[in-house]
């Protein structure tokens, strides 16, 4: 755990006015420009403290949004702040979306959203990290099992809960092997889910996404057979269909 001590801390919920003086990332400007800020509706669920920042579980719930919806997950203290850009065209109300992110150090995690009516949401939360194994040398071949997909689909509250995990190292180019050599960057480009009426979900992944990326969403009950596709940065695709 990089020699860091355990830190138990209470998360502090921060809203836009408290952080208004911070510079905006380009994606923030695009999503927030001309929008109608909403004071409520978007809620983040993150553990009170995280032992290993390489795998931080994040769940968001959004009520009352109208599709299509754009979401951006950002982290404040890294060279590349983007974790993921998400487009959703259908979900079972309220929207429930979960993933895992990579936070090498304690910092603010931000989620922005904009729906079809131009309404915007901006929620920020301080996350305390005790340590992080994201820069530790791999104990085995990072590409062992590359592309293996686990996927689950079950009824939930009148909708269908989809969860999927892909075996992938999500190497950022900052980690070294046991001989001290830098491992080359190896990231995913996209994750998409298609249903009977077309595309339901599309995710653009960045360095802030955790290794073995995981996504969970509750979809409408009538989405039919689902097609899952992960696209590697070299163009390789990994596919799975769920009846």
C-alpha cells in the first residue's frame, strides 16, 4: 500500500459555489455552459475512506433527468483529470450507475451531468485515500486473461440490472515492472451497450478508470437482447451478448 498509513476520515460534500474559484476543465465548460443548475437530484455514494485508491467504488443516483444524458467523472489533482465521459439514452428511473475509479491520492471527485432539457448537475466530494497500489509493480503478467468479460443481468425494481467487468490492466504508462522499466500505456477507448432500440450506453474511458474496469446500470425492462462491446486503444474489440 505504498507505505501509507490508514486514514479514517469523514467525506465532505462540496457543491459548486464553494469551489467556483477553481479553473474549469474544457469538459466542464461544455457541460455547464448555458445550463440550468439543479440544486438537488444527483447524489454520490462513496466509502467514507478508501484503503487502496487503485479501486475506488463510486455509485451515483440521479432523479428526474430526461434522456439523452451526458455525464463526466473528473478528479482534481492529476495531470489528466478525466476518468470517464458517459452518454446514456435509456435507463430505469431513477438512474443508478456504478463504476470503479483510480485515485492515487486524497482529492476531490467531481461528477457533472447535463440532460436533454439543458438542466445541469455538479456534485463534488472529497475522498480520503489511505494508500494506493496503482504504481506498484505487477506480480504477474498484466495482460494475463486480457479481454475476458464477466457480465450479469437480473430483474431489479421493475428494470434490468446490468453489471460487467473486463479483464484489462488500464496501464497509464507510469508504472514500472519488477526490473524498474516503465510499462507502456495500455488503456481502453470505449465501452458500449446496445439494446433492441439501439445504443443505450457509451463510455469513453481515461487513465482515471481502474484496472479491470467495472460498470453497472439499471436499464428499462424492455431493452431486449443486450450487446456489450469494449474497444481497446489499439482497435481490438471484446464482445458479449446477453439474451
